[in-house]
């Protein structure tokens, strides 16, 4: 979403810089709601199922948000941006907690270092996203990337069923 948000704000929804700021703020609001919900659930069991759920929700919300922009109903798209944030933040939290809990205590610093490498991998995805958006348009690109997340969830769920059983 961070890659495509400026394009959606400027070219698709035509809400300008102020609208872009509002979009990011609403994504953050969704993130806070998602994080608070996750904290309230206090998941010590079924974290594998929870991470699969939030990944599927995130992919779905990326696709639904992109489809909503064809209607050019800005309030609807802004409401969906909140839902994108609600699924994105819990994924990061769950993934980090699962990785750190799985690592021996003497290796946790190294695991954190590896987790921080995601910042460099994001640039590769952003480059691919930029080329896809330039080639097919931002809406199609977001639908494709959201679908990739959904396909990834299905593949992980079927190839590695042990992930669903992570406590």
C-alpha cells in the first residue's frame, strides 16, 4: 500500500497531497486498531492460524480497496484504507513474535537483525510494483500484488500445514 498510496491519491482518487496525508493517517488509525485488537486477544495459542488470517485479510483488503477506486467514492476508499492498516500491523507483530519465540534466547539478537533486513527486500518489491503500475496501471498492479499475498497464504497453508499449528 505504501508504494501505491501516492499514485492512488494523485491519479486515481484525485484527492491531492492533503488527501494523501489523510490516507496515510487512516492507514495508521487502522494499524492502531489492529494492534489493540491483537493485544486484547492476547494470543498465546493459535498464532499460526491468526497470522494466516491476517495475511489473507491484508491481501483481500488490498484487492477490495483497489476495486473500490473504480467507483470513485472517496469515503468508501478511505474506509477501506483503515481496514488495510488493521490487517497489516498485526501481521508484522505476529510474524516478529513467532520468530522471536521460536529462537533460542542467545540467538534473538541475530534474529532481530535478520528481521530488520526486510527493509532492503521491500525495495525489490517496490521496484517490481513500480514497473507493474507503469505497465498495467496502479489499480491492476495493486490487485495483482494483493492476489499474490492471497495465493501465498494458500500455498503456505497447503505446503506447510505446520504453520497453522504454531502456538
